[in-house]
C-alpha cells in the first residue's frame, strides 16, 4: 500500500466526519485532525494531501498558510473557507501563499471528491492501481479487489491463495487491510458492506463474520485484533484483543 494520507483539518466536526466516511469509501487513508499544529507533528516526512481551513486559531490567514506550506514541501494543500466570508482577494491570497486549490465549506461532496481525485492523479500517477491492488506494509499479503483474490506468503516467496472467503468476509478483510494499523469501527463496516440494509443487522453480525474470517485466514487471522467497544484493527505487530 502506498504510504499516502489525506488529512482533514477543519473546525466543523460533523462535516469532517462526513468527509472522512466519503473519502474512506475510496480506500484512501484519511485522518481528521483538530489543528495545524497537529498536522505539522503528524505529517513529518509523509507524503499527503491536506484539506485545511483558513480561519482556524493557528491558521488565521494566508500569511500563516504561506509559512506552513513553506515548511512542508511533502504536502499538497487544498485551502478551505468555512464560515469566513469569502472574496476574490482571499482566494487569490491563499493560492499565492502556496495552496494548490481553494474550496468553500458548502462544496458538494461529489465535487470535492472529484477535485481530490484529480490532485491524487497528479501526485500519484499509479493511484488507480494502488486502489485495486492492496499490499500489507510488510509485503506478505496482497489483495486484488478487481479479481477478488487474496495471496499470502509473498514475503518468503511462498505464495498461497485464500479462496474460501465469502463475499462479505472478503470485503471485511479488504477494508481492514486497506486501513492497516488503524481501528475500523463495526458501524463503518456495517454501512460500507451492507449499505442500505445495514440497519437490518446488529454488530453481532460483524463479530460472527470476523470470527469465521480469522479461522479461514489461518496464521494471519490472529493479526485481526478486537478493540472492545469500537471495532477491529489489522496489525502484524499484535494479535488477539485489546480494551479501548
């Protein structure tokens, strides 16, 4: 998997949560942060795209944006105006400060997603491949979403295909591996996989599928950890369960 992150740094938590869900559906690694200082600490030496709101306490204007962009050449930046009154001078100042694009907070989600994809095509020419072919961080597991094939043992050059998964089990594992080392909530899995029918099931449905998935994955199943009260995380550095 390409180590690329889409950061959302805006003041409207409800809006940020909505965008997080929308962009995660595209199998992007998304993180929501509260401040530019958080972004500066998190994004060290990581390639990514940051959607930042001008008007935050630590990003009050274009001058602050210019200072931030100058110190983070590894990031592409889309500036956003939330509740701030916008005029052409503000947009021009943000773009001249180093922002790659400028959007309004009330932008249609589909338009914003299209803009982000356009930026990603420029930043990551092989993004289309990355989204259909997912590899674990240690290179031992590969998921081909198009052919719906899972291959393991790649690290030791002893490849093996896992073909016994049901469609739902495949989708669960695909989402977990796409978000490796990040907690994925049960609700997110339900809504992503069961979609409009998710309300007809409860979290025990996910738990039963994960239990079967662990068994079918053999030695790899132990790396799907239960985060009590939240969901699951796939992590080669741990196994079993943890309290949260």
